[in-house]
């Protein structure tokens, strides 16, 4: 029964995550509820072992339908991987408690901005080209990669917003690019958890398969319905993130 619960949660998480990020909102609580006595690091590592596969398959699906800006994406993903490692190291040196308290308010600003700018992310009009886009994208990858390693919740959504707001992408193209960078940041975290023995491999395979199936469904929905649909899902996910992080920080 435990395996069935976390497998179904992984499928739903893959679906949501493939569209706009935020799959951890579904899978992590399911893991913590199903295995309340487990070490948190083990549950985080097991979550990564499943979600990285769904994110990778979503990237492949997007790349078949969306023009991927590989010349800027590759350095951005490399920067994201480096940032994630630095963030993981930083969390061992600094208590992230203060940042945790500020996160709901940061997400609230992001939500209000998206709602106020009704045309935000509806038109694909990249602001930069060539090396300049690579530098800007790398800055985004490094910064949000650091956040992913240091804290983590909502990384995919922050990546999507950054690509929409600063690089001028529409939500569909931003989501496609965010997935590739997210694979890099997830990979570095997974390697660290695996090295420390914090992955339940006996659950990982079934959860990974379910996550891939969910990601394929979510990607098809996003490609079929376009940027307007992705924007709506983005707003719902950010609102859920606000509620979840506010509850964890102030009410629990």
C-alpha cells in the first residue's frame, strides 16, 4: 500500500512539474506522510531520484516541439549545477531559517506581479541574443541553482518566472528551458544524497516510471494548450507554494 501511495503521488507530481514546476509540493508531503519515521534527507533523496527522470523526459518532449536555445541553455545548466553545489555547501554553514520566513512574501510578490501584468509570458519575444543571452541565462542558472541547493521549494517555478520576466520568453518556452536547467540542479543534489546513502532505491524505480508517465501527460497538455494554459497552472502552483511555505513557517 505504501508503494502504491507514493507511486501515484509521483505520477501526479510529474504531471504538475512538467508544466511549470512545483512537483515537490505533491511528492514530498506524500513521502513524509507515508514514512513519518524516516530521516528527512532520505526522503529528499528519494524524491530527487524520481523527479529527475520526469524532468529529463519532459525536456526531451519539449525539445521535439519547441526550439530550445541550446547555445544559452548549456552554459545556464552548467551554472545551475555549480550554483546548486555551492548552495548545498552554504546550507551546512548558514541556518536558512530567516530565508524560510521570507519565502512566502517573496512568492506573494511574484504572484501579484504575474496577475498585474496580464500580458506577461503570453508572447515569445527574447530580449537578448548570442553571448549576451548566454550570460544572462547563466546568471539565472547560477542564482536559482544556488537557491535549489540551499533551500529548494519552487525552484522550477522561479526558473520559469525568471525566463519570462528577464529573458522575454513566453510561458511555454520558459517552461521548456527551465526543465533542462532543473535537470542539472537535481542531478547535483541527487549525487550528493546517493553518495551519503540517502536514497531508497527499492522505491526509486517505480516512482521514477510513474513520474515519467506523469511528465509525458503534463508536457502534452502544455504543448497542446500553449502559453495561456501554462500561465494559469503557474499561478495555481505559486498560490499553492505560498500556502504551503506559510503554513510550514508560521503555523506548524
